[in-house]
C-alpha cells in the first residue's frame, strides 16, 4: 500500500484537500480524528492525561477540556512533549491497523505534525499543503474564533514553514480558489496512482 503523508500548518487547507482526495475514492486516515477519539471518556489516554495534567483539564462530564489543555501545552514545551508521548504511539498503532484493512492503490494519511513527530519515515511520499502565514491566521480566526496570539503560538509550536517545505516530495500552494485546488489534487491523484503500481 502506497502511503501519502499529508501535512501542513494550521489553516493551510489540509481538510479541504483531504475531502478532494475522497472525491477520487481515496481513503483518508485523519490522525487528528483518531487522537480525538482516543481521549473520549473511558479511554486509557484520557485517564493518563488526567493523571499527568490534573483534573482541571477534565470537564465535569468526564470529557477532556481541550481549551485548558491547549493553554497548558502551548505555554510549556515539556508538557506538550508529555502529551505527545501519551497520544502519538496510540495514534500510530491505529493508523497501522486502518491501513492494513485497505485495498486501494494508495491512502492519504493526514498528520498535521508529520515532521514534528518523525512520522515521515512511515510514509512513502510527503505532500505539504502550504499558504502564507497571514492566510493561516485569517482562516483559523474565521474557522475557530481563536485570538491572534493563540493562533501565532500554535503556528510557532509547529515546525517552520521552511523546514516543512524542505521535507516535501510534493507541495500544494493553497492560495487560490477551490477549482484551482481541485485541479492540483487531480494531478497528484493521477501521479500517486502511477507511483503506487
């Protein structure tokens, strides 16, 4: 199975590109979605987070308080690494399990922190979705209603744009309209079909 690792900074358009690949009947495994499922009430990862980060990161209903945990990890690099050490091995195991069940020529594995986590060695091709930082900030403000300072902290906690692009085998510059983006995805889809043979 040919594995394409899709990555990019926050607000660059990874979800939109993933949806466009799905239109070509290509499965997309979303590491963020898996991570969210791993921290639902009753899951082992959530219990470990409660132990390591305290009950203030847990809502009264037993769910994770994402905003409190986000504030905690973006202010302390050690706590960010601690959270990653809890979540990432479980995410990788689930991705492997999902890939093993597929029969398509290739799969898209969407991993926002592909480079930061060293997961690039687990994929055959790295596809980076890129746009200027100002676009990232504006898109995230519209989508998530976060403050400029928090968005900037998130961007700064990710690998630099230059470093991400240096790891890329292919790049989609998401700076134009959806039809342009769709055409780029179609071109890459055909390329990946050939590479998967």
